[in-house]
């Protein structure tokens, strides 16, 4: 009936992407070492732990990726059959490569879901998305509630409210499919056919020094036992986070401000959608 793809771009060259938020050069050997460490710590184990294995995870690497990193990729491919690496020549070939791959799909419907290479998902992530399938002709699925983990200046786990987030999915009939990567996650706000799903926290952003733009915007008290029961990351990093987690009581004001700002941003987006301000 449908074929489900999780889609990630890893290190594709892009003309305007030359540094991170600290103005540190990216796509260097140092960047690759750090990014693969993040990938193997958070993203990869969380995808590998999925209870529903009915999906392909296509991950796009640049053709300039060095052999030492290709060796890591090959080892990961052996570890997880769902993991399908593709090597392409920069960002300009990203969308064309996805569309070319979709032409091989025989199922009547396609589900495509985004995930960044430094974030993580709950073990029920794939299953929750597929439960939303109802043979929709074209429907974007937005799980608006999630978590966020700060790993840089201090260790915090907070709740997060984010409409049009990087974990969006698209269900569509397999007739010249667009896929979720047809536009940036922020620009899906212009799409009328969106189903918002609240109160199911199946994704988590990871805030770290390599981030280009993200800052910690978490709020509320999160039980680490509940979090790690659902989100499977590298065991030694889980132990580190547990041992160094800053209690919410020590960042109450930040939590309050982040919660208020999140609610206001979400309300603003909802009002603009209801007024049709996003639509062409």
C-alpha cells in the first residue's frame, strides 16, 4: 500500500553554508569527526531502535566524503539494514536524486519523513507516523510537540512546541511525488493540507556547539526515566546526561520564558494560517 522513507542529508556542499553559529568553518575534517560522533551518539541509535522496521532510511553524503568517513558509513550500513547511504555531488543534486529514487517505488502511496543528522527520535516514531496513514492524496503530518536536549553550556532536557519542525512527514499518492524535501520545513506553513498532532512527543532536537542556528528553547519538567525509556541513544551518553542533568528548579525563569515564547509563536502561526496569510 505504501513505502516509507526517512530522509537525511549529511554533508552536502552548499555555496552559502560555510560556517556554524560560532563562525567556525564546516565540512572540514574536524567538522566531520564531530558530526559523525553526534550522528553515532544520538541519531543513528534512535533510528536503529525503531519498533516498526517498515521503512528505508536514505542518507545523502557528498561525493567528496573521504575514505576514512566512508569506512564509518559502510560499518553503519552493515549494522542497520534500513540505512541506505547515497553519494551525490552537492546540494544541487539533492532533490533530483530523491525524485529519481522515488521513480523505483511501486507502491500506490509514499510517505517521506525528515530527520536531521544530529537529532533523535523515539522508538515509536515510525509507527506513530504510519498510524496516520489513511490513503491521503496529499497530506503533511506535523507532530508539533517534542523535546529538546541541551548538551553545550549545561545539560538540560525540556519540552518543545514547534509547528513546521524538521520532523515533518508527507503522505502522498505515488504520482510524480514531491516528497517532504520539496521545500524547507519552515515553508510547509504555506501548505493547506496539514494535519497537526499535539501531545505526542516522538522527536527531540539536540542542541550542541556544531549547530548553525539553533538555541535551547526547552521548558517544563521532564522525567529522565520517561525520556530514556523512549529515546535510545548511545548508552555512555545517556549515563553522562543522567549524571550531569541540571534540575528544572535551577532554570525556572528560562523555562517560563521559553514556554511563553513557544506558546506565543505557536499562536501567531495558527492565527496567520486561519487568516490565510501564509497561502499564495
